[in-house]
C-alpha cells in the first residue's frame, strides 16, 4: 500500500522506514524512465544521471504530497521540472557530450556486420533528428513513443491541455519526418 499523507489520527503515523519502503515500491520501478526522459531532454548522459537522481530525491522529499495516483507520471513530472530548472540555470552552456546508445545496448553475438552497421546508422539518424527537434516536440514524442504514456499522462506531466499534447505530437512527427527525409535522401533531392 502506498503511503498516503491523509492519515487517521487514531492510528500511529507510519515510521520513516515504512515511508521509505513505500516510496521505493512506488517509484524505484520508474527510475529507468526518469533517466531516459532526462537524457533525451538534456542530451548529455552524465547530466541526465545527476538530474534523474536529483528528481528522485525531490520526489522522496515531496512524497507526503503524493496520494497514490500514477507514480510514473508523478515522477516524470518531477524529472521534467528538474530538467527545465537545469536549463534555465545552464542555458548558455553548450551541451557537447552525445549519448552513445551502443554502450547501453546489450551484448549480442548474433547478427552480421552489415546488419549491425545499418541498425547503428538508422539509430544515429533518428537520434540526431530527435535532438534537432524543439524541446516541447521532443519531450512529447519521448513521453509518448519511448515511455508509452497516454495523452492524459503527458498533459499532466507537462501541465498543458491534452489537445496541446496531440498538437505537439503531430507537429513533432512532421518535423521528425521532414528531417529524416532530408537526411536520408539529400542527393536525390538535389538531382530532381
């Protein structure tokens, strides 16, 4: 059972150990999603690790205000706010470290070199195209396509209406498609 800050005065308050255990049960399963969102928003794996950890600590401090709703969406909303705060403080700093998905990919002996090269090139193209998207479009796409959140959950996390989520997703997909089309077929377009 998730700790609820509304408690019966006749019952003793939960111990700090019970509170921590409840928090971990509710939020530890979503730590990878928190890191993933931070990495895609920030674009730097080391800063993303720090920000995901900071968001997790913020969530723990604010846990008394959590009333058992969607723990994943609640944590991702905190990650989002933490990343946006970081942006405001570090806006002038250039982010140059690129996330290398090959490092985080499970080892596999299967597959031939040509297939592996093509997969790597496809992932690189997609990663570069996503990184070029405006932040609000990239955020919506990551939450929907990578994290599998509903429009309602994304709206809650971003603090925007569901219609705006749909609009950002549509516009983000259009930008992404245009960027990928230009990157994949630049020679063909020059010849036409």
